[in-house]
C-alpha cells in the first residue's frame, strides 16, 4: 500500500491518501484541502471512503466537497464523531467562519476492533482513542498506524477542548504506544515516524 501525505493549509493538518497499485479506488484518512487530494488520485479513480481520526475542523473541512465529487464515498467515524459532523459548534467550524454540517448520504459508525478491508488482504483495524476529543479513532494495519491528534510524537496531547478528557487521553496513549511498536506512524500533524519504541 502506498501512502501520500497532503499537508493542509489549516493548522498544517495531514490528509493521507491510501493507494494500491492496480486498483482504481483509494481511501483517505481525514480530509482538508481537496485539490491536492484530487491530484493524488489516479486518473479515473475514485475515493471509496474517508476515515476521520476525529471531527475537528482542521481534519474535516473538505468533507462536503469530497462527497459531492464522490457521492458513493463512505465516511467512517465514531458515535461521538457522528454528533460532531452535524454540529458546527462541536466541530469548531463556526469559529473559522466556515460552518460545516455533513451533507453526505453514506455514514458508518465504527467501534473498537472493527475491521475494514482496504485492498485484497489489507485490513484496517479500528481503535477508539478518546481524550483529545471524544470522537477520536486510531486506525492501523500490519505495517502502519494513523493516530490523528491522539498521539503526535514529541508533542503533548491537547486536552483543553470541551469534549477532551485528560485521563482518557493518557489511557488512549498507552493503547496506541503498544500498537504503534514496529509500525510506521502517521500523525494528524507533522511528518510520519518509524516507530520502534
């Protein structure tokens, strides 16, 4: 599986485009700027789904444009994330003068240990990692892990938002550190890491 990193203009958040040679579809982890995502998709290709690490503005502001372009695209989030997608207060978009309420038709709520087949033989496992926000999810395969803002190596987890919880963040971090060992780690901001701790 190939992973293309898109650094978005809002807070330098990351969108990741997940591709597999020989397949016309791809997947996204979070979605900000749409134009560079479209540039990364093979000609004639489609976005099969978007995995949201959490529903804060800087990780989802391109969502409605993406589902407009790819109406069959499924948006994956947690139960709290679903709530955030339909509240410009909870997703903070109202404070960016860009109120966002999800306009797509295909929404899937994920839970701990759910699995999605990305490509033949390539499974993505879901782990609920609340703390930074109650909507936080971490996703991992055999070789990679996407942690959103639940873990950004070298930075303290921010737990000062209305739906943050410092104790939950600490618990989630311990789960992430166990799973991250030996995997390439792709955080919500910054560069990816080869995580060998």
